[in-house]
C-alpha cells in the first residue's frame, strides 16, 4: 500500500481536490495522511474540513488526519471567543475560517460534527514507511528526540520549529508540515526531501502551491494556482504572517 501525505491545506479546497486527482488517490487502496492545518488563511476552511470528514468516512481504516497548530488554536478560540487565545487565532487566519462558517443570516454556524472531528485529531501516526507529525519531535533536556508515542500530548508535535531537529535528526523518516519549505530549506514551492526528513508544507496560502509526497517511492506531487503579475515574490512579502 502506498502512503500519500498532503501538506498544510489552509482552506484551499480547490487545490486539495486537484491534488487528490493528480495523485490518482484510491479510497481504501491508498493510505492518505493529511499532515494538519486544514483550516485558516484560505477561503474555504469549512469545505476542507467537510472534505476531510467525507474522506475518512469513506475509508476509515486508511485515512489519517493529524492535528496542526491551527486546529489547536481553533478549538481553544471557539471555547472562549473573548480570550487572548482567540485573538491569536483571529490574527493568524481565524477570521477567514469564521467567515467560511457564517450562515446566510450572518450567524456563526460550526456544525457539531466539524468541531468534534477537529477536537479528536491525533498528534501523530506511524506506518512501515515513516512517522508523521505536523511540526517536529519533542526534545529532552539532554538533546534526545522523543518518539511521539512517548509524549503524544506534547504541543511541540504541532508547534515546534526546531532548527536543531531539522539539521541533526537521524532515525526513522519523519514527514512533517508547519514550516514552509522555502522559508528555511531554500527550496521555494518544493517538497523538502532528505534521508531522514521530508517537509511537505509548500505554503499553499502564500505560494498557491499545495504538495504531497508518496511513500515509499518519495515521488512528489504538486498543484498550483496561476501566478498573477506582482505575485512572484509574495512568499517573502513582509505583509504576510509567516511563522504561525
């Protein structure tokens, strides 16, 4: 069975659907892993969550959706919309997500099954090919990287951006998102593939490119929006919120 790992979607439903077609995804025959950050910043977070729910219902044994930091922010914010956590979420794409959940009468309508789905997302997954987390592995005080099964509730699994992890980790292949590849690894809009690490977040909400990797072959799939005049350097524009 091949495993298809999709990077951070961030509300880009049309790109997600195109990528599934590009990969020739076969429900029940392929394993599908969504690396987290389905929501925020893009225009259709509600649609992405609904699509993920449908995919998992169609093939519950072979579709895995992981928790990203944006799902964590969303859950915390919806629990207390007047809190500082909610302000953090609004600033980092939550406003766009709320807009996608507004009903025709301008009231907020988050279906119970959507919220329950987001709250239930695991922080990691492992198969014969790799370990899958949204951001990275926890690190002990003596500098050892911890298997996620030993510390599954650690926020570093979906929040960390550890340069030492990127440079020094050795072990079973880790596939991760969260860090846009062109920001640290120097490969703009390209999946970062090394012996022990594969980074699949190509910044769909910034670059217009959504990517995935197939394991064990390490074949890369990408789909992109048309680039309009003036957009060529948008990945590094100061007006964008890059790090959350």
